[in-house]
C-alpha cells in the first residue's frame, strides 16, 4: 500500500466485497436453507460493506501488523465495532433500513453492534492483517500494473453505474408501494427487474 495506495485499496475493496458476498450467502444457506443475494448493489456479487471494512481495517491495522495478537484484537474489537455502527447508521439514514439487526443479541447498542460480533471483529482483525492482507497484496503485485489500472477504470465506471441504478431501484420501489404508476420505459424495467421482492432478498428482507 505504500507505492500505489489507491491501486491496492481498490483491489482489496473488490476482493473483500466478492468474498463477503460468498461468505454471507454460504452462511445463510447452511443456517437457514435460503438462497439470499447479499450484494448491496443490484448487479454483481458486491457486498460493499465487506469491501469498505477491509480497506478501513487495513488502514487501521497496518502499522500494528507486527504487534502481539492481543493488541491487534483490541484495536479490531473497538475499531470494527465503530465501523459497523457508523455503517448501520449511514445505511439507515440513506436508504431507511439496515441489513442487520442485533437488538435481540446480548449487550447490543441500538441493535447496530453487539458483544458477539465485536469479538468476531477482533478475531477477524488478527486473521486479516497477519494472513489475508499479505496474501492479497502479493496477488495484486503479480498483476501487470497497466492492466490493473485499466481494470480499475472500467470497474469504477461500472460500480458508479451500479450504485446509481441501485438507488433508482430503491426509490422506484417505494413509489410503487405508494401506488405511483411507472412514467416511462425505464421505470417499467425497474418494476419488472429490480422490484421490491428483488430488493428484499438483497437486504435480507429488512425492507420497510
């Protein structure tokens, strides 16, 4: 991350987003027998919460990577909890709900964070900075830099488009709930493709 800060962070974001999507989907299927699309965007396997957390944890923990595990655990425990709380609050302010609710968990704060998952953050921080981060950096360094820059440009354009489409789909689904009919072909497409049922599956049925 010293030579190409944004370059490395971008690939960390993409890799963590996809791995997070796979982990969440696998966990839900094993635990509940349900197939849920845990992507935060309507197109593609991108659980951006994992991507953001991976980047923030990298920035937070990199200078402590050679410290003892207990210190890394404490930093991850506190830092991860703060990140999760802010992300939950931000999601609620922007789209009106969050994809998780810990209100029934032991020692939770406003249902946004809880002791169990804060402990997970601490353990994950050790695994991430000691093992996952160095491995991912090695993989990134093997990629031709010019090719990597082109990938970043095209993926950035796609993610911006995907984000705009996601917000459009959410807004249109809420309008449809209020009985507002589609006014153009684009809104008809949203009603048919990225409708309320599709979004409920994405956001773990927490649609309101």
